């Protein structure tokens, strides 16, 4: 391994809420094999419509519940010997034995389904959720378009992706912005929520307006970007980036605009956001992570982001 790679720091997997699927991808009674947080998991939807996530391997002889397992009512049945587990991971039925051992259970994961995605709470120490997944009213507002989806997998730790939000200089060199408007950073929810607002004058098909780019982050996994200032109109991007393991991430995006913008700016907004990330891919896939980078005074936003990000890692990690 060369000297540069020796300087690479392996970041652990952070704590927080992370999407494991779009809601539309999981029908009632469907079972999916998923791998996130460096764990093998099974995702299924019960007959009543509840999304559930369990550790993948049966407590009996270790069969993978997603490889041939099927939903029976509110449970998932192991394909090997028919043991059934409910959404809490407890074995509720063994077809050939009435006495169910007390240890017949698998780990269940906290799941919340909202904003058109299925989210899982992950904590290295098994602590319960410390904050909630936000509710984005635009996604259910009849005056906004049906959300468009986009996703990609990247060979990089998710923190390196999240840092882009607090790295305004890179927009000039990577994305060709002529200048970088000043930004303001504020915090809420005991410091776990971060908002960055940038103001600039924008030329739009509806005219020139003083606009705000409002970027909200809930932990390292969830981010929304809103464009405000165009009268009676708006644009929203919402993303969840989920760690597959310490070196690979899966990002899911939702795009929506007010219907009065759909034909004049909506398609350009969606194309610009989705194509813009491709410019970052070459950087992400070929960079190393420096825990102690050499920074200058102009990197104040990055310095603040790294301080904020530390809270989402367990000491044990």
C-alpha cells in the first residue's frame, strides 16, 4: 500500500435514521434481502401493510429469512423449518413444536415509514431513537407535483458526501458556479438539526428574484434542499444517504416542485440536481478521508460541519 493510502482514515458507521427502500418498492406480503450498516437484514411488509426490518438469519439453524422466506399474516416464515417471527423479532410459531424456546428471537430494528421512504434507526450501542424523521408537507400537498425518484451507490463513506453541503467553494470548481454566496448556519433539536441558508439574486423563467437556498440536515443521513423567494412557487429535493458499510453508501433522492413551475423550471431543476452529483462522483471515488486535514480560514463551514458531525458517532466505534 502506498504512502497516500496509508494516510486514509477509516470512518465508522454513524448513528441515525437511514432509508432502506422507497415505499413504492415494497408491496404487502413482499420480502426483500437488504444489506446496510455492514449487516445482512430482511425487509418485509406484513399483510396489514406494516414495513418491518429484522436481522436476516433465523435463530434456529441460521437460514437467511429473505432467501425463500415468506410473509404469513403479520410474521415472516423461515424457508428452512417454518419458524415464524413477528415484527418485533419474536418467534411466534414452530410448526412441529408447541414449546417455543425463550431465545427463539432475532434482532428487530426501529422502522418509520414517511416521506415516501422506509427508514431504519441504527445505533452502534443499541440506544433508542434520539430524534424523529421529519415530515415534509410538500410531498402530500396537491399543489406540488408527484415526487420523482433518483438513486445511486457510491464507493465513499457517507460523511464525505454530506460534507458537500458545507463546502461552498467546491461548487465553484466542481460545478462551475461563478461565485459563492455567503451562508448562515443555525442549529436546533439539541444541536442535531442543522440549517444552512444562502441568499442570492436568481434569474428564473418567471423573472428575477431574491432567493434563498435552504439546506436542512437531520443527522448525517437526511437532507432537504428548498429554493424559496419565487412568489407562490417552490422547489424541493429530499435525500437519504445510507451506509452500506464504512466505504460504500446508497443515496435516495426525491424531487418535487409546485405545479405552476413544473413546465417552466421543474424539469431543469430535477435534471440539474441529479446530473450535478455526477460531477462529484469522480472526486468521491478517488479521494481519501483525512481525519486531520490541513484547513485554511476560508474553510470555516467545513470546520463547523466536522465539529457537528462528531456527535453522530459512538465512542465505542
